[in-house]
C-alpha cells in the first residue's frame, strides 16, 4: 500500500494553471526524485502536497499514511509526520542555530522533552554542534541547509519533502548534504526530493517521476540518459 498518493491534482496561481491532473504514488521508506525543467511545476506540486496551495479541482486527493490530507494546513501535517524544507532556507537570521531548532520543535515537542530532542538532533548533524550559538545570518549556504534539516528532524518526520537541497551549496559542502540525505534514507524516513543537480542524487532515488509542462512525463526508475531527456 502506498505511503503517499497524489491523485489528479490540478493547481496554479491566479488564472495561470501550472499542474494538470498530476498523479503518482510512493511507498514507505522510499526516496522519490521529482525531476523536470524550470516551470514544469515541481515546486508547485510540493506546495500543494504540503497545504501551502490548494488544488483547483474537486477530484484532487492526497493520501498520506492512509489518511486523506487534502487541504490540510502545514501545522496539521507536521503533527502527522510530514515536513517540508523549501529551497530558500526560512531561518530567523538574528537567532542562533539552536534557537531556530528550538522554535521548529515547539509545535510537536513537549517543553520538558525539547532540550533532549535538540541534543538528539545535533547528534545526527554533528557539524552544527560547534555552530549551535552562531547567528544563522552568518552561516554559509551549506551550513544553513544543515540548520533547515535539523529544524525538520526535531519533529521526528516520517516523510521529508526537500525542494532543491543542493541549491546555493558550494562544491566544498555539496558532499556533506548528499551524505546527510543518504543517512536519512538509511533510517527509513521517506523522502520526496526535487533537485536540478540530478546526477548528484540519482543513485539515492528508488523511483523517479518526471514532470513536463505540469503533467507526468515519466514514472519509473529511469536511466541517466532518460533523466537527461526529461531535463531538457
């Protein structure tokens, strides 16, 4: 039985339709790579799944962990075990790393457990231990991605939705982010991943879904050659 099922989702902005009856499924513990050229609707689809945008059509349905979550709000989804990490890191620039993580956990973690949960999260991301008191506005792109990941992990997610985790990351820090995604996969967390640097994350994926002009183009374990075809 599928862990996440997206069925006949159409959506857009204003009068511009971006998605047209998009449907796909992913299983529990699976990493699904969503690919497509700019403007294909990838980020829009993630926003619909996470309740940041509403589907345009009544037929649209999103099932997560056997529950209909269509039109659920993000705060509801976090409590159900789904977290979303946007391409642009939404951090409080003037707050420290540990303060950002603490705020992220306030919705789901009881106050008496928050300190131990933060410590547990930092154990998973040791690079942040020495940066815990650093203001986020002074961090590098790669370090900021690690903070965003920590803000997701403190909620003990069952599914992480990543929108371009490698965007804005220097070549020096690229492997650190890729390694963290692989470690997440090994823990059994389901991952829905959008990434333009397909070759960097292709071997992590169990399944690849291609979007083209707002419609499903391919749904399979694609070869690199097929993947490059989708990206054109």
